C-alpha cells in the first residue's frame, strides 16, 4: 500500500466528520444494520473507523501522537463494512448534524480503492465497464436488442439519426430480462403519445453510476464525455431516464447541456396536457420510492400524482414512505458484493409491502423492479411488482 494522504476527502467533509456526535440515530434507520443485525455496518461505526484512519495517516498528527497505521487486517475488515451499504442515504436524511453521509461514503470507497483495500468484485466492475461499457460485460452492440421482443416495433427499432428526445435506457433495463419490460413499456407510451424520441443503441454507454459506487471515480470522465457526444450527435434537446441512478448521475456529474427529466415528471406533464389518455384500471397499489429518485432527487410527488391520475387505481402508502422509504436492497452495488444481505433487505421491503394490503407494488426504477421481482418470484410471494411505466402502459386508452 502506498503512503496515503487524506486528499480524497474535501475540507468540508473533514469538518463534517469532526461534527459527528455519535448519537447513533443513523444506525436506527439503516436497512443494512436491520437486515444483518450487525452494528459494524452502521454509519456511526463507519464514522469512528474513518476518523481513526484519517488521523493515523496525517503526517504531523501521526508524529505528534505516535498514531500507528491500522494493520492490513483492520483495513480489510473496515473496507468490508464500507462496501456492504446500499448507499440509500437514509442515514444522511436523519443525521441531526446534517453530515452529507452518502457523498462521504462515495469518497470513502474511492479512498479505499486508492489504498488497495477493496472487495475483489470491484476489479470485475472495473474490467466490465472498461471493456464492454456496460456493467454486465455484455456486447454493447446488443444494448437495444430488447426492441426485437416488442410487437409492432418500427423497422428503425427506435434508433433514429435525429430526434428531439433521447431515451437513455441504462444497463439494467437494456440487459436484464425482468427489467426489459420497462423500456418496452416506455417506448410504447412515448410512441403512443407522439413523442419524437430515439434510443442511442450501442452508442449509449453506462452512465457511470456503478463506477462511482465502486470507488472508481477516476474512470467516470470517459463515460460522461462519450454519452454527451452521443446525445449531441442525435441533435436532441432533452434526455429522459426511467432509471433514477442514471438520472442522478446526469444531474450531479454531467455538465448541464440538455434538459433532463425522470420519466415520472415527463409522463405526468404529458398526462396533464391530455397527450396520454388513460382508461379505468381497478387495482390497489402502493409505491416504493427509489432511493436515488426520492431522497436523492427529491422527486416524491410526480410518481404519486401519475399513479393517481389513472382512474380506478386505489393508492395506499407504505408505513415508511417518501423521505423515510427503506431501500429495496438493490443499491450501492450491494448485490455484487453481498447478495445474501441484498436479499435480506429485499425480504424486509416485501414484508412492508404486504402489510399495506396492496395487490401491486409500483416503483420507478429498474433496479428496484429487478430486486423486488426476483425476490417475489423466488419466494412465490403473491404480489405484483411493476415499474410505473408498466402501470401507465396497462392503462393506455388505445
Ligand atoms: S446521525 Fe450523524 S451525528 Fe449521529 S452518529 Fe450518525 S453520523 Fe454521527
Ligand atoms: S447509506 Fe443506507 S445502507 Fe448505507 S449506511 Fe446509510 S442508511 Fe445504511
């Protein structure tokens, strides 16, 4: 390991860390702690470890107080807790001191990768993205192949040379069979509503979110530059996303060269303008706020209004909703690092969903659909898991 400084953390972060009062409020709301019953996964434990590490390697501090660098075992143990986190941001939401914890966890992952203390799966994420430009190591030329499974898809497969709107699909929706129903639904709705849109096909690369979550921030720029150039080449003014993590990346890490919108906002506007007529759909539904859309982008109302704009749909809230909504277990690359923990968090989520008495749980994220639908299918739970695009597709008054 090379001699590390604390430069992966901003001055603001270092100041924030010193303000932690160890109140442990963050641990009470952490889905990873509840599911694992392991306090070492909590934000408060992580803050203590982080402070110890930072002090031990700050040159002057180390000399004055004879602080020793933690052993390799201690580093590895600590790293193991840091990557077993869904990056859901629940801890940040409740922290009374206002520490920007989610951003801190991202910097910490980056720092651990720089220090060479990270889970081996991180190398796989790096290689997959570097070689294939998608997180599944699939052929990127096949990114738009889901269109072939659509009935009545146009010959151009929704890939046009120029269009007003680009639909940025994201890796999960493009490649994962359970999630491919989302782009199929959205393409049908956009077509039905007369939107001049295009996909980017193989010209779309991963938005970069898995790199950020894996502590590989240094690789991001290549992906950002490529995607911006690909959208520009389409002459588009607007980019829409069904994936909250792609949307989050474009909001926070991409220079703002285009109008961007999550699909819940985009579709709600068109419904209000009367451009998407909807028919009666008798169904009791609840809504799961995806972490990156809810706590991340503060989009809470648009999905609820969109759901309730469908006649016949009865909407019931989860007991923990909006800012307090618990992660489904699919965030932060957790599934790749600790699939068992991810599954246990999904179990908690589905139990909460079942408590509402709803017939279907609606969300607006392909990763949430993938996590919840996989759990429901494997455990034969009698509940339907739908993305909001699928719900709207079902209600289209054709
Ligand atoms: S809630 Fe904030 S102040 Fe309290 S222990 Fe967690 S990080 Fe520290
Ligand atoms: S981001 Fe979520 S999973 Fe990670 S420590 Fe905070 S509350 Fe726990």
